[in-house]
C-alpha cells in the first residue's frame, strides 16, 4: 500500500504555506485596521472593480457563502461597505465601498504590498514570475477537477 507523506504532498504544502502567509497578514490587518482576512478580501475585490453581489464576491474570492455573508454584514455594520438594490436582480443586493471603506482600502493596500514584499523578499523577479505562472497553472488544473463554489 502506498503511504501518503504529508511533507511531500503538494496540496498539503500549499495549504500550509497559504495558512502561514495568511496568518502573518491577518495579524497585521487585525492589529492595524481591525479587519479579518475575509473582510479585507471583500474590500480589495470591490475596490478593484465596481459594485458586486455577494454571489459574485464569493466567486471572485473563492470563499463560501457563509463567510462572504458574515464579512459583508460586518463591513456594512462598520460603514465600510454600502448595500444597494440590484437593478438586474431584485433578490440580491450590490455591495460597494463607502468613502470610509475607500479610505481604509487606500491605507491598507500599501501595508499589504509591504507584507508581500517581506514574505517574498528572498525571491528574484524571475522566480516570482515563474511562481506566478505555476500558481496560474495549478489554479487552472484544480478548477478543471472541482466545480466552482456558488
């Protein structure tokens, strides 16, 4: 019988690396901005585009419906995100950044980039480009094997 060795199992290693990086980021976001990672992800995705439904945010962030809903409620309660009627679908709402949410995004984004630089500071530009290309290939292969969350 073939035995699984977690320290050599790539999906496990990717999960551990992701969790460690997210933990470092989460600690900083919580301390500096009182934000949890799912909340920051919603803010970042909304800031990069236009108003979005919670379903679209779930797809964009690959977070489950409950996590997106809780993060959205927390952000609306804090006045960082605005909820408005969706003219295309009366069953859903559009979420957009408030002025305060946009200001928070503009304060957090440089810190996020600095944390990324600290985590990946030991890698060359070429290694980072290769890593990004490999991540894209991993994501594409995994998407072919697993259905999208909805």
